[in-house]
C-alpha cells in the first residue's frame, strides 16, 4: 500500500481541528464529546486541568463551566 501524501498546511489544519484547537468556537458539551473525555483534576498549580483544556479550546469558556455538563 502506498502512503497518501498530505501537504504540511493541510496536515496541520487536520491535527488542530481533531484536537478542537482550530479556533472554531464550540460549546463545552460539544468540545468534550469531540475530545472523548477531559480529565478532572483537583490539583490547582496554575488552574485545574479541565479548565486549562477547555479554555484553550473555547475562548469564551468561564472557569468551572464544566459543572454545567
């Protein structure tokens, strides 16, 4: 089987979109469903892991917004 060649720019877009990092705003539920899961973490060095993950993908995300799930 031959490997398909994908231009670097297209590969980058595909990878960013798959991780919900393409800048397309989604709601919390849609983002978690697309990712499959978000680990809830009680350690708060900078912020809780779930808040960091969701805020990096949803610019309008409010801290602890995952409680609405």
